[in-house]
């Protein structure tokens, strides 16, 4: 079941469940001053990414399988075109149908690879008592490089664009929300001169690296919460 995402906006976004390095460990807010969403999830402080919310007594010990919905993609504002007119300063472009299909495919591959490798989670296509439902949203998408630039031999940019990821975890049968995380990033990995090469291979590598950055902590968090529920 798709969520309306009423609790997530770009202004407040930028999230994960697990701690990182020497940073303080993640802590679930409790008590009368806790930040709680409309669906009962509590804010997590000191998360890897920008924002995270979980069910306070989250326990994944009974789950062994994952059901993954197709990622939903939405632009920040309606793009005007897939190409740039001569003399135009437009920097809000639409992906072509093939680019959109690639974006969804790369994200799905990253999620499945991260979650199944090394005898990881089993992926299924039907709800069950031991199945978690993962819903993913790539929202507020901004594309700053038109498709026509991909075919040019030497084109550079400071930014391909940016996008917000929202991941939601639910019990697949009851559809109860168990956790929600969000993060906004620009996938562009600029060189020393502050510019990045615009080509299908360079863009794909940078986008896939961003998806790996998001999905690897997801696997770690799910594994840890299955082994040790939140107190």
C-alpha cells in the first residue's frame, strides 16, 4: 500500500537507522517531547543520513523475507522538456522514457543486490507473516542535464541534478508502518576542477554509487534489528 508521504518534505529531509564511525549511536526519541509522526513512528537522533523514524519497540526477529515494491519517481516541479532550446537557461529537464526506465532498474538492482548478497534476505512477491514490505520513493527529482548533452563528446557540469530518497518499512500483512528513512543527495562526483563529465557511463556510475550508498546501510540496519530488537 502506497503512503501519501505527508510526513516527509524536502525542507526537512536529508536519514538512516544505523550509526556511523565514532559518531554517537542512534537513539530513538521517547517521552512527552518526542517527535512522533501521525502513524506512530518516533524520530531517531544521530542517524547515518538525515532523518529516520521507527516504531519504538521495533522487533524484526520474526521476519525472514522481503517484498519490494517498484520504486516511485516524482519530479520536484513539472519539467519543461527533455532537450534544451538554443539560448535557453532552463535547468529542469525531464528524463526520456529510457532514462526513467534505467533509473528505476538501477535502483531495483542496488536494493536487491544489497539485501540478498552473502546469504541475505529472501525476496518474495506475496505478503506473509514473516515478510517485510519495502516501499521506495525517489521524489523531488531535479534533472539539470538534458538528454541531448549525453551524446556530445565533451560536456561537463557541476551537477547532474538531485533527488530525495524515502524508504518505508511495513508489515506486509497488516501494512503497519515500522520505519521510515529519507535522504536528499546530488549524485555528481566532481573532479578536482569541480566539474563532472557528462556521458551515459559517467552518469550511470555516479547514480549507481549513490544508490549503493543508500542501500548498503539499509541491509546493515535490517540485519542488526533482526538480531537485536530495539529496547
